C-alpha cells in the first residue's frame, strides 16, 4: 500500500519563522505519514540570476534557494514546477531554478531545457513503491512553452504546455453580424493577407482578430484540449505505467467555467482522458480556491487543491516593469509593500481580499500497488489564516473546518462523487 498526500500552490517568498509557528508540527506530521508528499512550487528559485520577463505570470515570483530547505522541512519530496510563474525571470531564471532543485535533490517535473525534459516523468522511490509524476500547465504565455529539439538545433527551455482551442458558438443571426463587423472594420485584413500568401494558416471559423466564432443553435463557449498536447501526455503516462507503481498527473490551470470553483471544460476533458489513459491520481491547482473531486473508475481527480503557502506579497524585490504597470513614481521603486498595497487597492481586491483563497484541504490517499487502484481518500481541511495581517498569515495549519468539507461535498456531487463531511473526525472521506 502506497500512501500519497497532495497540496496545492506553494507561493513561498521567505524562510519559515524561527522556531516555526503554531500548528507547523501537526501539519508536518500529517505529511510525513505518507510515502509520497506532492506540492506545486509556484515560484522561481534563484538569487536574481535571471532577467525579468516582459510577460510574467501575473507578478514576479522569486525566492532564495534556502527556502527549499523549508519546503523539505514540511516533508515535500515530489514537486510540480509547471505553472505560470516559472518563466517570470526568463530562461536564465528557469535554468537557475532547475539547478537549485537538483542541488537540493528534490524530485520535480513540468519544466526543463527543452520539451523532452519538460514533459518527462520524474520518479520517486519509497519503501512501499515507486511513484511517477507528469506535470503540465494550461496557464502560461506562448513564449513560456518548452520547444522540441531538432536534428541540428537545441530545443527551447520552458514549461510542459497544455494548450486548448476556444471557439464562441453563436446563433445564425449573430454570425452574420460577426461577418459584417469583420468585413466593414477591416480587422482581419492583415491576417487575410498572410493567409493568402501562405504565412498564416486558414481556419474554417470566422475570426475577429484572435476570437473565433462558429454557428450553432445556442450561444456558448466551446473549449477543447489541444490534441497534440494530450497525445504527448498520454505517451508519457504509458511510459510511466511501465516504470512505476503509481502514476500522478499534475495540472496547473486558472481557467474556469462560470465560477472559480469549476474548471473550464478542456481541463475536465484532459483530466478525464489522463485518468482513462492510466493516471491513478490527477492533482489540479492554480485557481487558488478548492474545486470538486471526481472518483473515476479506480482513479481519482482533484480539480482544485487550493493554496498551501500564500506569501506572494512578501517578495523581497520587484522589477521596474511591476512599478511601471501600477504607475508608481521612480522614487518609490524598491517599496514592495507599497506596490502590493496599490495593486490590491488597499488590500480590497485580489488574493489578499479573497477569503476562499486562504482555506483549503490536504487529501490523504491510500493506493493499492497490486490492484492499481485508489482504495481510500481522507480530506484534511487547512487554514492559512485570512484574518491575520500580511506579515503573519499564509502559513498552513490544520483546521478541521466542516465548512470546507461541506463545500467539497456540494461541488463534488456534480461529478457523481460523494463526500461524507458528517463525521466526528477532523477530516472528511470520499464514500466509495
């Protein structure tokens, strides 16, 4: 029997407090009771070796390599680094991050010096079995995607990309309106010129610049995973199945459907396809809130693990681009706290003002290595203490919150998965 725990986003910016903090030992003890301890490391790790990217992942995340000692202190031994922040400091920042992770001997997957490295499974040996991790991200700038090597040229460093197509389906009367807008505005003239001369691929859909439209009976968004990315991941799952007892797939994606608590259709499509292909556990993260759970055959999909550490406002340094974005005068460059207050409009918007981002859970999974199936799942609620000031909140502590379990019970029902929150224990369980 292999025991596996999973945690969401680790947005760590500085070292653990001296002497740790109240609740640290309990959460470490829980994680260390598992053979495999997974988390998503959502920051670059270096000492300013990189250059700020023109297209960061929403902000600029960088932590000193010594924080990896704290990540290990929590108990983590398996990390995803496929996320929207991994190229915040361009290729040199990524290369430094890879180097420090290897120096600290932490197993990781999801980014590399080319697409083969970024998409390859990593493996971890435990006394009770061998686990594989394949990590992808659907939230990234196009330039962040790792590239293949050719016979005579290096590949491109980057993340393992999970791309998707998105088309807006509209009714016949509206499709005519779209055609008229395109014709009268000339918005597509440059693209059409490129298509005519073979520089741009033609599409059967009607486009307004980068938005594609198709005709249908109702108005809705159609999103589907890009087939070549799915095929690449499935090939890696097949490889991992032959080399490991348990296959874990990690998905970092912000895209939503309706509300934050529901993943976009293409993410659901991908996760289900990964499980059907042989992934035993799929961990999703990136939305910064909890999402539902799906028990699918002998596998289990977690559509949103939420946050584990949330200290992104305590960055030590920020590039000029960040200050310029928020129109901060040059004499205040270097004032990170001020910059964060301006971005959050005085702590009234963003993650710092979203209570749901500070409440999450840790799944505890038992996996039968002989039968190749998930046999039990316990769900341990945690809090990152939304009520505390910026300086002290963001470290996780077990909470036993029935509200979190009840929310998981509610949103998981949409996947025909039933969770029992009615227990005198400090955890919930997935009902088989």
